[in-house]
């Protein structure tokens, strides 16, 4: 058995990641935001794009009170 046959490049390159919020396994490069300029799996977030969008929508203030205006002095 040859060493190259036993280990291939895809064993060392991560292509999927499990989202920490929804617990679904998704494609690393298309379903997760890149948060660092370096390359590799550590430069992607642990929360998928859909969960990130939902979290931002929930935490964003809604209504007229969230609109900031200059004080009336």
C-alpha cells in the first residue's frame, strides 16, 4: 500500500462545517462568511450565513424609535 493512496489532499482540506446555531452541516466556502484575510478553514465563521442573517434581524431595533435624529436644543 502506497502512502499517497492512503491519504489524499481532501482528507486535509476541510470542505464542510457544522453550524453552531442550526447544527446543520454545510459547505464551508459558500455557506459561511469569511472573517479573516488568511486562507484555510480557520478563517471562516462558525455560524452559517442564514443563521447570521436571522440573528441580526432579531437583534436589530424595529419601529420609529430606532431612527436616530438630532436633539432639539
